[in-house]
C-alpha cells in the first residue's frame, strides 16, 4: 500500500481479537484499541477474523467488549492520518459489521472476495508461521507432504469452515506435540515452548539448553496431530 501511495507510512500491523480486547474492562479495551490505532497511524491495520469482535452468546456480556473495539476502529476514519483498515473474515459476518451501527457504513469502498485456500496454500501458511517463530522443518517435512496429510485426514467441508485458521491450529497442535516429546507430559502445561525462551533459560535446571536447530517440527508430528484430530 505504501509503495503505491495509498498510505503515508510503510507500517503494517496485524491484529486479532486478543490484541484489541481486554476481557476485564470495556475502558481498558478502548485504551488497548486506541494504542493499536496509534501504532498503525499513517499505515495499514489488518484486522484478522474481524467477526470475532461481534457479540457472541458463547461469551458473557460482562466480558464481551468487541463492540467497543469496533466503535474505536470506526472512529479512526474521522481522524487525520488514521490507518487504512482492512477487515478480514467470512462474508456474511463482515456484512453484519459493515451494516451495523458501529460506524463503518460508507467507509469501506473495496471488497475483495477470496476463494477458500487449497491444502497446498494452507501448508505454505503453516510453514511460514513456524519458521517465523524459530522452529525448523525436520527431514521429510515439506509443503507437499503437509498438504497431502491434510487431504488424507480432514474433510473438505471442515477445511472450508476454518480456512486459513487451520495453519494456526496446526502450529499450536504441533508445538504441543514436541513440548510433550521434549519436556515430558507432566511439564508440558507448566512451560511455554519457544526456541528463544529455551535459549534464554539455558541455566535453568528444569529446562535444557536447546538451540533452535534442535526444535523441529517433524513429519511424524504433523501426522500425529492430524490423525488424532485438530
């Protein structure tokens, strides 16, 4: 966007519900959302799975402050040098947001409808996520292999309902898989597994020193998490 002159800053910030919402307080949710808007000022703010900010019967009203975050996002359209906001999510849910009284009407002039990602594309997303976090692929773990395992162990309808979120689900499931393998089942709920954290805690008696190249996602990990169900 910056290169084509659509925004003044090259800043791109991607957020989801967790980065915008404070479950304990509406006031703190507003403050949290404002901080994100300030960080993205002049650049691009990408709100992934924006529909999760809509009120949900699965959450208590006392902790469901998504509407407040949406209103703050809408208010940014009235400010100078506010970020260019991109909302991503399911078509029907995004339409609900745009047609609501949150303040988005007339402010989104472009809609892009993307087809469901293929297993190959989901596999690429998965690779991108774990490599960015400092993990490395083990022998035999390739984009093609992951895509084949997705086709073999998941239904097309299931994938269509979750789309790109499958990459996140797989990442967390695989991290738990190697956490169990490296730290033991009794400890896996106590420690957060991260190559960088493990390196920082190399003097700890409880967690061994493990360089990033030894923290691998294996083909067996992928097979296990998919066969056991995500």
